[in-house]
C-alpha cells in the first residue's frame, strides 16, 4: 500500500487513503458502534460512500477499492468494491456539467 495525498486527473481529483499495487485503492472509515453492527448484520457496504469510492476509482484509474470500517470498541469490517463503469459514466457526466457551470460562473465574476 502506498500512501498518497491529493490525486489529480485533469480537472478532477480525490484523496484516497492509499493505492494498492497497480489496480487497487484503499478507503478507511471510522464508524459509530451501532453503525458497525449494521455492517456486521448486512455485510453490505454503506451507500453513503458509493460516490466517493467510485469517484476515486475513476480519478485514480483503479479497478477495485478495499473499504475498511472500524470502531475502536469492535472488530473491523472490510469488503472489496469493484469499479462500476455505468455509475462512473454518470458521475463523470455530472462532474463535467458542474465544472462547465463553475467555469462559466467564474468567468462572469472575473469580468464584473
């Protein structure tokens, strides 16, 4: 695992907790104990991290992300999340629209 800071790819960027080999990424999250229990019961990754993880896979040009969640009082939980091309295409489209809107707004403000 290689620790990295902010990774840029064109006009987008992210800050994963680490890069693994040539294809992987690592994200580590602390969670409240009652939220950890939900993970142990369902075995499903929390949906609130989906955009961050898929965005990181897009920006870092990686194929998978190991998500590790923990609470100091409990065991840790982990899962491997694969790259979702359809989700990333939609995310990239939305980010591109946002960047265009941001650039237009910046140009208006700079010209004023």
